[in-house]
C-alpha cells in the first residue's frame, strides 16, 4: 500500500505533467510536493478566513 505522500506526488506528476524525480530522490520529492500543496491550501484558506472576518 502506498503512503499518502506517494499518492499525492504521483497524482501531481501525472496531473500537472512535471518531470519525474531522479531515482533515489522519489521520497524527498514526494515530501516536497505534498508540503508545497499543503502550504498552498493553508495559505488560501487563511486568506479566505482573513477576508471574511474583515467584512
């Protein structure tokens, strides 16, 4: 069974079309991609909450 980071990474590689990481670097790439996506989602959510609490 694949881990969540592997599934997110593979989906991102197929969906966005980025180049596959080099052999041996898959785990690091999976953590990086998952981290960037999580940070982006949290940033958008934070901006949304900031805007709705100000108006």
